[in-house]
C-alpha cells in the first residue's frame, strides 16, 4: 500500500504497562507494530502511550494533544480494573478527542449483559439476568432443573467468573451441584448455597448472566473479528474451557487466524455484517460511527437447522482489549480510523 500525501491526523495507541514499559515504548518494538505501520500507510500519525494509574495526569496531557486514541486495556488485570482509566477517557472525549472504544460503548456492548439485551436476536439463547443475589437464589434452581447452565460475571476476561453449573442427584439435605470454573481443568461438587456465596462479589459489576450450556462446545468456537461494522477476519479454536471429557479436552489447541475471505465462514460473515451488527447497534442505541475500531464476537455452535445448517450462539463480545488479530485486521483498522478522522 502506497503512503498517501494527505495527513489525516494524529492518534495515540494506549495500553497498560509499568515505568520500564513506558521508557522503552516505540512503534517498532510494541506488539502493535503492525497497527502503527498500517496507520502510517493510511496517512495517520500514531504514537505509543503506556498507561498506569500513577501516571494518569501525564497520560491526560498526552491524549489531550491528539485527535483520537485507540485503547487496548483489559477490564481486569492482576487485580486492577479500568475505573480510573475509564474516567480519564471520558474526560478526554469531553474535550473533543475521539476515543475507541469509549467506556460508555464498552458498557453497552463489551459486558456480558449484552447477551441478555440481545437474547431475542437469532444469535441469542434462553438467557437470564440477575440484578441481585436474592433473584439468583430464587430463579436459578428452576433453570438448572432443565439442564446445565453457564454463569457469567458481567465484566471479566480470560474466563474469570465463568462457571458451568449442573444439578446432582443426591441424598444430601441441601441441593448439590457440580461446578466447573472456566479457568480450571476439573470440576467440583458442592452445595448450591456454597456456590451462590462465591458469586456474591460478582454483583459489584451490576449483574450476573445465566445462559444454557451449549452441548456442541467441544466442537469448537469461532471468533469473528470486526473493524467497525465490517468483518476483519476469523479465529476458530478448539477450546478446553468448560469442556469436561478428557478426550475432548485433549483436542483443544491455539486459536487459528484466517482472513475474512475464508470460505468456511462466509455465512457467518454475512450474518455479522448484514444482520447482526445493524440489529446490535439499534438495540443498544450505538451510532455506527461509534463502533470500536476492533472488536470481536465469540460464537458457539447451536442446534443445526432443519436443512442441517449450523446455527450460532453468541458467547461474548470482546471490546476492551482485542488482541492478537488476523493479519488482515491492522489494515482494516487503519481504513476505519482514516474514515473517522476524515469525518471529524
């Protein structure tokens, strides 16, 4: 791609790191070097900004001097959350700097609550939302009676706060369940009340989400990468999280990245671009121009249709820190950033 003559603007690429990372950060040595290069090819100047709470004021000054900022910071990292960063980003946006992804957009589409809010879409399932522990205590047993459920905290990453739960036939005076933590390899058996106590802290994040367990999970999941409202590639993977039979867990492997032209996923691409993303932005009241420059949606396989065609069930949407990405994604991100800067 030849570099255009027009200078479109200046953006920051922000990620979390310590003082050593701040001192050594350069476009050529960062893990985002492909994004820096693609932005340069598109006529956009980009600079690295390494964030931590103790340098908030310095970062605020840096961001106030650019046209936009692309943010890659997980919601939970080594016990820290994004609360201070999100407040900073709101302040920066109020000054006229374009932020991707804006914290308010993350709250709409990057938390597990999106599974409940979009449950009527064709990617949806019989999803429940609990605002209080009393509601969860009252409603979960009846849902468990119909089959295994997956409990998810509203904000998290890396499988933190995600559980498969199923009832056990037992002579114990209390209802018993088998639970499998998505970050662990083996399940455990305990009283339902004991499991519920583990979930109390999750209500600090506003709610807990409850989905039916998808029996085809062991067949793998497909991650669809999006740049704005266009598909930027796919990442199929055989997973082990919440998969219990040892033989099926052994089949798990790394995510395999592939382009948006992969013939295996063209139906999923059409659904994402033509149906689901417009429905998502309408339901969540997100202007198309405010969609993240890079986000992804993880899909499990649902029951096949009458003609044998696979259905897809949304497992989560990732917005806060979507990386790594297919090779084609940086160029797509750069095109979307350039379009956004032209429209300012």
